[in-house]
């Protein structure tokens, strides 16, 4: 870390990160609607964790690329984040309240104040999955002050970040602060390690120190895949003592994927092709809306439309295909993904995108657009 300096060039849009965001939201969809695909691996945990690492990486890039004026950069950051996050979130919360989805009215205060991740009833009523958005918002309220305050002292900022990462993962693994152990899954101190892993990769641009073989070796990418599958399987089954290390391994896998995307190079060309495909990037661009809407939309479609139709099919007359009776997810899962994409796309075009155009008018940034 000797000679470490914050680089001031404006961050550019990284197309492959849109594809990686699409992968993250697909992991979440797989967890909730993927049937047997989610039986062995904890894809929901990993999808959220990947979102965390991505957010920490991109948010810190934005903060470090500012003009140098603390007040102006803070105002610009908060203003642009507010327009990006609040309108869609509060629109969905309002719809939940109007329909009383998952008894939302009982916990509406926690939802509108972004404290839902600490609610006592989080696993009993309300849209449980919104806890991750509360963690991110709480992170946005604290992290900018630390980054902007210490960006002129990059070594200290890097050391503080490493210390906070160690503290967070130590809490997950060893419960070093018993009073907050109940929030190991949903609390900010407990889960900030993943957000800060991404941040650290921006503060100390680790991709510059990786040898070129890292970007060319198929063997290293196969090992990365094995590590990812192992960590998600360990988290699914909580195999002691392996699952404790799986928290860190999952975060490091996400960080490696981000470094690959930032460099724009995977040894397996098919990965580049998939992540850079127009459809994949479009899914990544609206992944926030997909995440907000996928569970209520998917549950309604599966329970009220798909389920009754599926029950009417005379499977006993289908011969070898009769076994499909017990695997409706084979058809319902891709349909839920498609419908979630359509609904989120409509919200993007009719609601999110018009508001996002106000960012440059009200809170102009001197940096190039970042993929976030």
C-alpha cells in the first residue's frame, strides 16, 4: 500500500457489469421460483451478496471520482441516489399498502423508514426480501461521509475499509458481538463486509496488480466456478465448519467476477458473449425493478393463473411425461422470469426512466456515467 493514490479519472460505463447484475437477479429468481435448481445451492443468498459487492464497488467509484469539494460531491451523490432508489421503492411499497400484500400494513412504518431489516416481525409478515434494500440505503447514509472525508488519505481509507471488512465477517463467522447476532442475515454491520469488499477493490484497484494469466487462464475460471458452487452449497446446508468460510468465499467470488468484468476479459468466450448480450444487459439495467416486483408478481402468477391451469392438465394420459405433474417449476420458472421482466420494463419506461432524466438536470455530475 506504499504510494497508494486515489486515481481521479472519471469512471466509465462498464457494459459487462450490467450482465453481471442480470446474473445476480437471476440467482434471486432461482431461489424463489427455481424449484429443484435451488435445492442444493443457496442462490438467493449469493444473488443478494453479489448485488452488495457490486454496489460497494460502483458507489465508491462514483464518490472517488468527484470534484474534490466535500459538500458538492455529497449533495450530488445523495441527490442522484435519491432519484435512482426512492421513487420506484416507494411506489412499490404504496402498491403493497393498497393491496395489503403480505400484511404490509402491519409493518408499513419499518418499510417507509428503511428499518425493515431490523423489524421483529420480519419473518412473520411483510415482504421479507426488501431487507436487502434497507441494508444498502443505510450503507449509503454512512459510507459517503467516510470516503469523502478520507479520500485525500487513501492509505488510511484502505486500512479502515479492511478493518470494517474483518469486523463484519468476524461477526458472521464467530458472533463476536452477541447482541447483534440475531441480525447476522439482515443487519448492516453484519452484512457490510460484502459491500466493503467491492469498495476496497476501488480504493485499491486490485485489478492492476493481478497478473495477466488471471484473465487468460481457463483453469482459474473453472476453480472460480467450483468455489462459487461450493460456497453456495455450504450455505444451503450449513455444513459445519465449512459454511463459516463460505461467507467469505462467496464474497471473494463476486469480487473476482467484478474484476473480470472490469477488465473485460473472460478466458471462456461464451461468458463474455452472454454477459454482453443485448438482452442480458437490458435485464441488468432494470434489475432493480425486477427485484422489487418479482416476488408478488411471481406468486400471483403461479398461484392464481398458472397453478389452476396446471391442475387441469390430465397428466395420467401423458405417459412418461406424467412425472411433470410434480415439477411444475420447469415451466413456471421461465414464465415468472419473463413476466417479471415485462412488468419491470413497463415500470422502467413509464416511471423510472423519466425521473432518472432529472438527475443530470438537478444534480449534474462531472464524471462520466457509471453502470449503476
